[in-house]
C-alpha cells in the first residue's frame, strides 16, 4: 500500500505532460511524441490516475489528428476509450463531448475528381488518395466502434449511444472510397436521425450501380423493422418520398419496392397470414439478397411471435457482427 502511494506521488500533474508533449508535436516530432503519449499515459493508468491519463490521451489524439497523423491519432483515440473502460467512467454528456471532439478532428478529405486516368501522375495521386481514405475510415471506425461498445456497457442504450452510431454511419459514407451501404445502414438504424439517413440514401441513389438503389432502401427498412422500430421505418420511407419529390427525382420501381410498400402497413395490424402471403408472393425479389430472409424472420418474431425455423440461426448474428464489429 505504501509503495502504491509513493508510485502515485512520483507522477507530476498530467497538465505538465500535456504541455510538454504538445510542444514535441508542434516541433514536428510526431512519432517521438506518440511513444511518450503511450508510455506516460500507461504510468497514470498503472497508478489508477485515470482522469489524468484521459487528459493526456485526449490531447494527444486531437493534436496528432490536427497534424494529419491519422494512424497515431486513431491509436491514441482507441487508448482513450480503453481508459474510459478501465476507469469505469459512465456514459454522460461531458464524456460524449470529449469523444465528439476527437471524432471531429478526423480529416474529411474528398477523393480527387476529374483526373485523367491515362496519366501516370494522376493515377498515382488517385491511388494515394484512396489509400489515405481507407486509413482514415479504418482509424475512425476503430475509435467509434470502441466508443459505442463502452457506451453500451456504461449507461447508454443497450445497442450503444445513438449519436455515436450516427457519427460512424456518416463518416463511413462520406469517407469510404467504396461505400458499403450495409455497414452504413447498420449504424444509421441504431442512431436517431432517420432524416439524415434518408438524405444519405437519396445521395447514394444518384451514384450507385443500377439495381443497388432499391436493395439499399429495402435493406434500410428491414433493418429498422428487425429492431422492432416501425416508427422510424415508416418515417424513413415518407422522408425518402418527400426528398425525391423535392429534387424532382423518382424512387426506384421494382417488385422489391412494392413488397416494402405493402409490408409496412401490414405490420401495423395483426395480419400474420398476409405477412406470409407477401413473403411468398415476392420471393424472387427477396431472393436478391439472402440476408433479407434472416431480417424477415426477426421481424416475424418481433411483430407476430413466430419462432425461428431456420436452422442457420447463426448467420444473422454473424452478419451483424461483421457490420458492427465485436457483436454490435
């Protein structure tokens, strides 16, 4: 016990190290600063001075990201969240603000457009930009997924903070060189901004390959419904209709969209026989994405109490693990 008190007293206030290491970063020695951020914060953690470790890691993550050191900033941001867990810090507005501040430091840089793909220099620029974008998305995703997991464990919604899910969805969509709309949708349906989700889907409709637009919309609606969230599923569909009308566009017309339009009002009443008729009638449309069957089994269980009959029950869970990481 005495040794522990001595060890704690040997460490200076974190503010001294925050200022010292900030100068190292400002002087351009980002790699050297990174090693010191990690080693010194580890000492505060070992001494159970978690708040001071958080101050140091938060400052370091923000500074490294400000200086374009995405890999370093992402590493410190994940350590920041791991320290929240070790110190058992509750999810609250103040801590969420700190997480948000780090998130806003992650660069948002559009991939160069209108390049001459026959020009070697332009191709090199594009290759480098795509590589950097991938690093940004992976770094920010690791940070926010860790933060979502912490929030679920320490006081937020059981699926994790709604705001953190929205942040991750928006960053993946805006920064990914090749957008995975399944991942984007996974997080948006666990967020609190279906209107923003609708805007994202309308934007996606304008640049996706033919046949991807109705799949993305149907997947979004079914994901909401698989969480028992009929309200936001209906809101999303209504908002999509409003936004495409305002932009003088049209929603895709397909059997899959027809199925979704019939499904939503069906779920508002006790109509299991009609639900079954719909899934049989539109089987060929549902077949376009195998996970739709898994989502529909979840929906049948939530809205009509139907037990799963599919022996491959694990596939649905594995799909969402892939989307959210660590079972989120």
